[in-house]
């Protein structure tokens, strides 16, 4: 069994998210970066003891076929996007994601800069989001986020079973799928709601973070809509690594949703229920205050994947430009005093 990337580690106070698309012809340089990334993280992390610097790297569906030959993750596909009766979850561009996390933001920023330097000219960063820990693990709506996350730091723990691929896809055991979305909050409208009504939207109490009872929790509350129960009573779970973000100047405040799962289908069912509705709700009511502006799906390989990358596709190898041989410099002509005019030759006197 391979080792997972640091998906199961506790949330950190700082995070930096980079989503990039690979430019035409940039595949070889991106492969070089992927192979170099563990060493980059170690080099930066060693200079910042205690920062706990980590980087979780994911690869999109179209990019996978441009970068690698051989086996492909069984459930890797493009994020489908969802158009509901009132709200929409767009599918946006993204070939690579770098989820950089640490105890301090300087560590995140240094690794983000190193990645950006190596992507310059070969890939385009289409989204950059700086996440931070907010009071008591709350989001900018004021509610604790991630309370119901499965727990554990080992692959066999509840969190590992929810987030990591098992033996069903043996070439990628201990990998994961991640769906990321950027949500912008309408804080003016949200703050206009009384706290009791906010609690009905979320399905939890705001101060104590207790789940509302089934008798008072509305069926369109965020908690109710996102509970996916199998016919046998088993609840399907994902591991959330959401982070708040915001810009005072831009007036943008939101949540960067990060959902790791052993199968992307679990997260997709939750999103279908949120945007397309359920038998009891037309949509997740939180969407009346939070708008999704991005949406991408990536495969997160196990850690040892980067130590020995699969071969590049034949097409990519064939397309790699070959440097033409540098011609030998011509010997300078022997000066004969003719200035190159006519065919005048001087004979040498020995």
C-alpha cells in the first residue's frame, strides 16, 4: 500500500491554493515540477522548523492524458457542473491544483512562489486563493465548519476510509479525489437575518455548534441536504478541508470548499442535492447567500507516485522538440590581400 499525501493531517491555520492550466507544449516542464515538488517542499520546510509545511497536489482529467501513459484512475473525469432551478455550480478550467498548508503563511507563500516560478511560461495560474483559520474554526458566516468530518490519521481510520482509494483501484491505492469550489458570500443579506433564522439555514446552532433536532431542522438546511444516507442506513462521508478567504478592497468574502473522497461520486451526490434539490427541498438554502464561482475535480495520487512518475505519452515524447546540432564554426579564410574582389590569388614564396 502506498502512502497518501497529507490529506488526513489536521487543518492548519494557513493555506494557499493554486489552480493552473498547462500551456500547449508545457507538459515536459510540468512533469519535471511534479518530480521535483517533494524536494522543494523539504528544502523550504527545513528552513522553517515547526511550520509543518505540506503540499497536496492533484491532476485533472484532461491533463492526466497529456502527462502520463499507462493506467488511469478509474473515476477521474471533468467536473460536470450543475444547473439548478435557482442556482448554478459552474465547471471551470483547471489541470493542476496545489493545496499548500502550514502553521504560518510565510511557509505557504514561499512554496507557492517556487511553484509559480517553475510554472512560468509553461502553465497559467487561473485561480489563487489565500485561506486562513478564522475564529474557532468558523467560516465567514460565523458558523463552525467541518464539525462532522470523519476522524483519524491512518488509512484504516474513518477519515481514511472516506477520503482514500482502497483496493478497488489497485494501481492508485491511497490516492484520493478532490473537488474544489470557490463560494462568495453575500454578507450584507446574511447579516440581515436574525441568528435564529441563520441557524435554520445551516441546521446548527451558531454559538454552541449543536445540530438542530430533526423536528426543527428544515429539510432545505445545509446539514439536511448534505446528509447522504444509503438504503442500509450507512452515511456516505467526505473529508472537508474548507478555508475562509476574503479581500477588503474587492469586497469579496467566501469559503474555499475542498472535499476529499475515495470516490468523487459521494461529493457529486451532495452537490446534486444542493443545486438540483431533493424530494423535500428545491435547493440548499445556503445557496441563497453563497454563490459558487469555480468548480474543478482532480485526482490526488499517493505520495510515492511522484518518486517514479509514469512514462510520458508517446505523443508527448514525439512532440518534444529536439535541439538541432550546433555546426562547427568555419575556419577563417586566409587573408590574401584581395579584398574578396575577383579571383586574385597571391602565391607564397617559400
